């Protein structure tokens, strides 16, 4: 198995084989909670305009996402797993757009198969990859806004790579490193109101779910449980 470590929007465009597009803070952590709470599917889109267009075509869809960390005006939810963790999404189609994660899914179109990645699904992703046994695995850490590397995404890529190689990652040390970094510390900074402590704890709840998500190709493509 050829495991390739890639980063940011450039890395997403280079993804081949089975790609894991990683966005721990917070797109694919939020997506996992939404699917766990009964959503039928999540449609990722690249722009806010596309999201509103889908809403106009089907008033029943729920809009979720952010720009610059803040909930998009007119959306039902932002990009907070803590906000949605107790919301009943049974049977609902959710449209999601974020600065990094959903953009990465769009850019990874040259991959054969695409999985959204977050720590809450980490071992389920590993097991899925093992069962599929692809020749090439691309681990794409999307970072902050798809433009700046961040430890939570890079460390999840490291975690998955180590597990696939039969090694045992030290998640507690990873979590401490993420907590100390500005990308983790911002959730404990009361001046940054769009980031709450609950999001950090929700994102660091490793292997909370026994499923992973897969992007089903289509017009539009959509995420479902794998």
C-alpha cells in the first residue's frame, strides 16, 4: 500500500487512489455528528451560492456551514459539532459548505474514492481502508482554510498512517499537542465567540462513532455512512 501524505488545497488536487480528506476542526467532525443523528445524506458544496440554490430547489434541505469560522448568514447551523450533537436530523438532507473541508472534497476529484476524515471516525476509516486494500492511499490534511497547515489534521493523517502500518499511535500526546497549538487554544479563548470549548472536546472524542463517511459521486455528490 502506497500511503501518500498531502496537505492543503494543493494536496487535495494531487490526491489519487483512496483519498481521506481531513478536516478535524470542524467540518467532518460536525458531519459525523449530523449523520449519527439520523441525516439521510450531506451534500458538500464549494460555495455559499450553491448552498442557497439547493435550498431554493428544495425547501426541506438544511443549510450548514461557515466562512472565516462564522456561521453563514441565512444558514440553519454553523460549523459546530457541539451545536448539532443533540439535534435530530432523522431523514434530513443537509447541505454543507466550509472554508477547507468541503472545498477539499471538490478538489480531490481525481481520486478513485473519497472519505471525509476526523478523529471521531479514525479507526472506522482505518478498517474501511484495510477492507478496500487500495494500491494508493492519499491522506490530505486540509488545515486552516485550506491554506495553512494545522496540527489536528496533520496528526490525524499520522494516526491513520501509523495504524495502517501496524503501529500504535499515542493519541493522548497528540491531543495535548493540538490543545497547546493556537488552532486548539482558540476554543478556550472567550474573545473568539465562534469557537467554543465543546467543539474541541467533540472533535477530540476519538472513535466516538463506529462508522466512517464516504462521498458518493453524482450531480451533486453526497456523503453517506460507509
